[in-house]
C-alpha cells in the first residue's frame, strides 16, 4: 500500500532489529499475562496497572521506530528532494499525529 | 499487594469476560503481526500504523476494565463507606492517572 | 445541559478552589507566553517544549477535577442509588474516555 | 539554550503565523473560560469537557509546529548534513517523545 522504496533500498534500516523484536516479544508476553489475569479474575486495578505498563512499552517501541524512520528514510528522501521528500514528510507527520492521538 | 476483597466477593465482576478475552487475544495477535512485519522489514510507516492501532485497542480495553471496576468494586465500597471507600477511591484515581499518562 | 444537582447540592465541592484557580491562571499565562514566543519567532523546539509543559499542567488539572467529582458527586449519587447512580457512573466513564483520548 | 540557528536563518519559518496566533489566543480564551466555570462552580463534568477540548486544541497546535519545524529546520539541517543534521534529528526525536508523553 505505502511506498516501499525506503525499506527496499535500505534493507536493515531498523537500527537494532534483535532488540526491537525482543521488546515486541515481551509486549506479546504482557498481552498473554493480562489474559491470564482476566481468566483468573485478578483484581481489576492490578490488571489495569499491567495494561498501562504495556501501553508505555508500546509507546517506546513506536518512538524507536519513528527515530529509525526519520534517520534513514526521511533523511534519504530529503537528500533526493522534490516530491519524494514532500511525500515522506507528509507521511511521517501523519504517523506522528496518529501516534499522539492513539 | 492490592486489596483483593472485590474480586473475591464479586466473582464474575468482569461484565463480559469472553468479550474481553477475545479483545485481548486480538491484541496479542497484533503484537505477533508487528513482529512479523519487523522480521520482514516492512515499511516503518506501516508498522507504526499497526502500533497505533494496537495502542488504541489497549486504551479501549483499559476503559472497559475501568468501567467494570467503577460499577462494581467502587460502588460496593462506597455503599460500605468509611476507610474502605476512601481507599478504593484513591486507588481508582491513581489507576486513572497512570492510564492518562501511559 | 448536564445534570446540575451535584454542584447545587454540594456547593464548594471543589476541594481547593483557590489552588485550582491559581493553576488555571498559570496555564493561561503559559498560553500567553507561547504566543509571545511565536510572535518573536523563537526556536520551534523551545515552543514545543512549552506546549508539552502546558499540556501536562492541563492533564494534572483534569485529574484533580476528576478526583473531586468522584469523591463528591459520584459518591453521593451512589449513596442515593438507582438511576441517578447509573447516570453519574456513565457520565464519569465518558469523561474519563474523553480525557484519555484528548 | 537550544540552537537558534534555524529561526535566525529562516525568519518566517512558521508557515502561517497569524493562524497559529489565532489558535493560541483561542486556547488562552479557553483557559479563562475554565477559570470562570470554576469560579461559578459549574458542574465538574462540564468543566472536564472543556479541559479535554483545550487539551485537543493544544495537541493540534503542537502537531502544526512540529510540521513546520520538520519541513524547514530539519530539512535544512539534513541538506547541510553532518553533526548539524544529527543534532537536529535527535532534538526533534526528543520533542516528539515529550509530546507523546505529555
């Protein structure tokens, strides 16, 4: 759907893929842990604390991905200039707005 | 750590446990989907879109849990009154603050 | 528009009105300070830092108001019970959702 | 404190200064309106609704400022390259993180 030039040209653009995957696996584990808490009817406040912690972890992942994207794809597009740069800047701006409002 | 009276007394306090578990399983699936996108080095903006969607889904789960907690545990504690009520109100207030800031 | 029973019955429901007004005046001052920064074309990052600080200050005001509301209006409505209690619980739940998503 | 090269070099970097000032004046007016509501002890839920609306308005201002900053200062720094570019990218990344968490 979206432009795929960036990740194609910059294979390995994610600065620390293993670290990112580790954080995402931990987040997946948090999702499973919260399911168990619901199944066991744990105290709602304790479940909510875990949901807030998981949300914060997701925010950090998003900020890390955004950094990588800016440092690679946006920088490269700006170097090329023209429509490509404008398009990338609009795209990252929309992504930041979605993130802030999520 | 937290008070556990509420869920013990009100077994089944979660108004729609199956629905909640279904939403949490979907969120777990989103976490796995995002890992695959990272492994396949999908376009960062597309990954970010999925992270924002997952964050919104988590927010909805949190708001649903909070509603259940207020309608059951807080209402019951207020009916009892005294320290129990004050404690529950302080506790839910702290949970809301964590949620707003996560 | 909304139910006005609560503030009518519980005149002085805001636990520390002077403190709240002081915080709101400080927020108004932040809004004026940011206008001056824009007029003087200060560095955008410095303006953004002030906008983030002002947003955090507003969040704290909202959480304080919510606490007061829960401790007074919601508690009183729950004591009365019935439709009034249900209505207040639904109302506060909607307010929390708006706050979390703002 | 911060680098001031950008606004010095790009006087008029704010794409629509008058529009931005108008929005900030409206936000200042919201801050005053909320003070009046507190003074008149309006219903807390109605005050909270105004605080949420004001927070959303501030978010929009922040996203607009960020766009301008990216389209001007960051683009220019990237064109120059080197330390200046790295510094600007780090700086905007920190600003986005503050915004997301505020």
